[in-house]
């Protein structure tokens, strides 16, 4: 259920854009909170003054002693500091401490991808990118590290416009699709406090896929990672989904990974 603050910003945006109240209520009913993870320069000046890091792209992983780089040797694309997340902004249950590590090949369709949780207080060692394969020296791709900051946001189901009041609003014709586009954009911008998040990493919420959404049925979105949020020259989108129960129980081996281009 949307908070009073979210309800107010949605209703204000609806009034400014000439969107009827029942249509705004249907958007609210089909919305989910999320967290955007963005670089410092995408925050507003006011957000920058009190920004606290919550994640990092790229770099090398720190793994518990005795734990090797996951099979497949996919690069580390994201490290999330769970304790630094504003948990009230999420509708999925993530660990309250430690780090989540995302190992994914974002430049091509990965054969395997892995999410690991490293609990707080566990002794870790930074891994090396170098390794041997069949006696030959190899090196894992290492992306440039970039610190990310959490911004609460709001996402909307792609199917919300099929709701009764919204469908009736669109049936009148004219430029009403454009009106709803502007309304949605205004809602998302207001929910993020003005921060830029077009190619951000997203935790939770509804996906905004380029193709069919993978978060359907019992599956919900854990993370959506734009390739350009890791490397400006990578034009892919990776969506990671699982059941609420598996995510809450940290059964990350049950997650499903989909890359869209």
C-alpha cells in the first residue's frame, strides 16, 4: 500500500496534468516502491548534502576465506551494502547487514549468473582477477568501480493502463496517451526527489523491460541493472527475479536471470 506521501505526490501530479482522480488511484494500485542506486552526480544538490553510499559497481570482490570466485568467472558488476539501504523503501526482504555481490556477464548472454550474500563480521579477502584455465593464464573482466547512492522511487506495472478508469480515459482519444506518459514521468521524478535514474540500478519494484517483463506470476524483481550503469559502452539490461519467499530466505541459487538488448 502506498504511503500518504506517495499518494499526495501522485494526486498532485494528476491534477497538474489533467488526469482524473480515479485514473490516479488506478496508477497507485498498480505501483510498487523501489530503490534506485545512482552515482553522486545524478543526485540533486539537496540530496548530495546528506548522501550516504550504499553500493559500488565493478571492482574486485571480497569473499570469505575458503570461498572462490563463483563458477563461470563472470565479472562482479555490483556490491550492495545491505545495512546502508533505506529498507522502508522496499517491498522485498533483503538482508539487514553484510553485502550482496552480483556476478553477471552483462556484455553477452551469460551461461550462469550468481548473487552471493556475505554476512557482516565474516573475515574476507579481496580476490585476484587472474586465474588459470587449462594451464593458461586468464583474467576476469574488472569494471571501473563507481560509488552508488540510494534514492527511493516508485515504479508502475506496464499493465496499469488496462485498468477500467484508465482505459475509459484513453478511449476518448486525442493526445491522452501523451498525457499519461507525462503524468507517469512526473510521478517517477517526484518520487525520486528529482534525482536522475534513467540508466540506474534498481532494487525491487516493477521492472521496466525492453521486452516481455519477467516479473510475472509469483516472480518479483530483485534487481534491474542497465549495462550503462556499469559501463557506458554496454547497451544491455539484466533483470533478476525470484519469488518473495526465496528472496526473503536468501535462496539466491533459485533466482532467474534474463538479459535484454
